C-alpha cells in the first residue's frame, strides 16, 4: 500500500544499506515487553524461527546526504531485530519492506559527517543481570502488571520458609 494517496509504493531494501537516524537510542534490557512479539528480542526470535519473514517487517526510510536512514525512532527495535537476524545469516542479504518518506520524516536532519552506523544505549534497567533467580525475574518484569503479583508470590514463599524454620526450631527446643 502507498504511504499516502498518490505516494510511492513500499520497496524492499537490504538492511545493511540502512543507517540509524541521528540521536536514535535503543534500550537493550531484556525486559518482558522486549521479549514479546513486537519487542526487539521477540521479533528477532520470530525471524529466527521463520514465523515471520524479514519482508513482513515494515520500516519508514528516507534518503539524505547520499545515505538511507530509518526515519522513525519508534521503529528502532524492528531495525535492531533485523540487524541481529542479518548477523546470524551472513550468507544472504536480509531485506525489509520500507515505506519511503521525505527527509522531513527525520526529527532532525543528520549532519553530512553522520554515519548512522551505530546506535547508543539508553534507558537500560540494569547493566549486568541480577545473579539471583528471584531478582532476575523481578527485573525482567519491570513495567509489567505481573510484577506486583510476583512480589506477592515471593513474599508468601519467603514467609512460608520462615514459618517452617521457626516450627523446626520450636520442635528442637
């Protein structure tokens, strides 16, 4: 489908021909929302298992200074998943379906020296994963409505272990 009435139709563009838009940042923390179908890791998994083809992933791109950029920051996780998939499949080019927009689609035009070949990390919930399984699961659920229920479950588990320990101690005395 065209971008707008009378607009250009989508085209397939090799992922390695695209660049990050200026100022794009990506949160790579493996949180529950990132593991879901539309998150960076969920989409990568779908691509890797074949339940989704790279051509089924849509990006908005524009050309400026002789380079093609992913134009929308909200599509950064899709671009990242496609790049991860390309890294796993170096034997063949991976292409996405791209809607071509004008340079005005970029929030700010890149300076001519901008490469767009890297992306900065931002918003990470943690730098190294928690070592304890309970802490890791708690960290995984940041921002999820399940976190409160999990906290209640952990509380009951700990309370049960404390009660058991107190009973055992009372029996010994």
